[in-house]
C-alpha cells in the first residue's frame, strides 16, 4: 500500500513535540513563528495567561513604516555569512525585517528575553533569519 505524506501534518506533530517542552511565562514569553509560502508571522505569547503580547508579520499594514527604522543587513555582516543566501532572497530578508520589528515592539513593552518556538519548522532559511533579526534587534534567547 502506498502511503501519502502530508507535510503540514508532520510539521504539526513536530510542533506538538516542541510545545511539550517550550512554554512562555510572564517573565520570559514565547516567540512563536508561522511561515506560509509567501509570508511570515511572529507573536510573543504569555502562555500562563493565554495572551498574545506583541505580533508582527510581513502582511502588517504598518510593516513598511517599522522597517524603515530597523537596522539594514549588510552583506559582510557575520549573520549574513552564517545564513546562506540571506541577502539575495527577498523572503529571507523580509523574515529578517519581521524579526527586527517584533524585537522593537517587544522592547517597547519592556520584554527583553523570550523563548523561541520555531513552530515545527527546521531552523534554517527564513526561520533562522527571523531569529537572528530578533537577536540583532535586542531580544535575548
């Protein structure tokens, strides 16, 4: 019998395994990431109150305004060297910018330390770029 492979179901199973161990608190909320085919979304969540504290996405209407204040990514930066193709891929650069925006909004609320929840995705490409952008923006995880 031929079995069908459902990649999103496999991702959700991986996410459930991660969520058993990763939980956000009031002092150290969870930075959750969702990646679609064209967009990327990030939320800072306090799991003890089941409350989203801060959110940012590439679809946000104020995203373009917030990106103007963010630090640009240089090609000779050590992060750009570590994450292959980060400066050449539009969506990876967009993920970097979402990381910068979520860090800026979180710091405005006084959040400096978070737990990273990669959402069942492999830590590379856009997910890694978002995490590095958030780190560069001032979040500690």
